[in-house]
C-alpha cells in the first residue's frame, strides 16, 4: 500500500494545517482581548458616573463591611479596587504619595473619598489609596483601604 492510499498527508500539508490552526488561535485571542477591552471601557464609563447611593445606604454598607472585618479580628479592610484610568494622571500622584493626590480622583473613587472625608474621617477612620499592581512595570489598579486600628 502506498502513502496516498492510506491518506497520509505530506509534511507540507501538515505545516499548512498547523499555520491555519495558529492563525485561528491568534484571531480568537485578538477577539477575546478586544472583548475584554470593551468590557473594561464600559466599566470605566460606568464608574465615572455618580453611584446614586444615598449617604444613609453608604453608611449601612460601610457599617456591614466594618462589622465583618472586626469579627475576623482585622483593623483594616480593602473596600475597593479600581482601574488607574479613573485618576486624571493614571495613578502617578497616588504612587508617588504626592500632596493633593486626591485631586486626581474622578467618578466613584472620588465619591468614596468625599464620603470618607465627610462621614468617616470625623469618626477617626483613615483611608489609604495605593497602587496595588504594576503590569509591565507601570502603575495598574488602585486599592482603597479603610483603617481603624
């Protein structure tokens, strides 16, 4: 029996199939990345808008968070994580701990800072904003930690 009778592909045909498979894989990955970028853009746009949460509801939420943390013996808790795109300087001032860093906040992170300043700070709570990851060596997401200890 010859190779053609048992349907053995040539090495050239196998390489063509491999190239087609790799091209499909690259196309699928590009589509996945594009969808993830669109989802992140939608999230950022949503976070730029006011939350619509009343001060009363915010107090209820923060009380629940604090009570859960205290029951675990914690003196601080990360209450939020957001993309650095919600800072006018992409988190540079926060990363450098510059005076006035809070002026770079926009959207929900700014709203949370203002809530802390008005309601929680007078009660002795502290708030820390910090860059919590560095993809590609650049500031990435920013975490907000509430402290009471």
